[in-house]
C-alpha cells in the first residue's frame, strides 16, 4: 500500500502562501502500521460525525473523506490548531490488499481502517547489497 500525496499537502508555511497553509491544516493526519495480516490506518479526525465519513475503493485507490453536515457552525476563531471541516485523502492500493474485506470504525476521534492482506500476496522483502 502506498500513499499518494495530495495537492493539499504541498503547501508552504510562509506568509505569502497562507492560503496553502490553511488547506494543510484541514487535512486529517494519518498513521499506518503493518500487522501480520493487514495494514491498519488511523485517521486522526476529532470532533467529526461518524455518519459523514466516506470510504470508497476506486480501481486501485482508497479514498477516505469527510463532509461536514449542512449548517455546520463556523465560529469566529480566536485560535485554531485543527479543523473539524471536510477533507479527502487518497491511498494507492496494490494487489496484496483484499479490498472486499476493508472495515472501518470511528472511536474517540480516530477513524480506524483495517485493510486485510490477501494470504500469499504479502510484499516480499528483498535486501539489495550496495556495492
């Protein structure tokens, strides 16, 4: 499984590009780890509503997104370090992922996505000697 960096992640942090920085803030952070039988993805998205998450597999890509409900309040922030707004993240899936077996649950502000590996299709580790 590979992560495709979206355009929202390419912002810079200078004053001249503050609009790009805001797009970066609205992107949910993701951690991925490998177990013996799956990849486990943790999407850090506090303050969201579980029913508004969307996970779709399109060809060899997993799309994880969130759309806030209509009329979602937008306060005048004094300080804002994370967003509860919408986001979309895209992840390339290889043939080792059992797309029919993907599951997700939202617990304590974290969307937990399990991507099972097809038995026998795991990534083969190969060491390359540097000469």
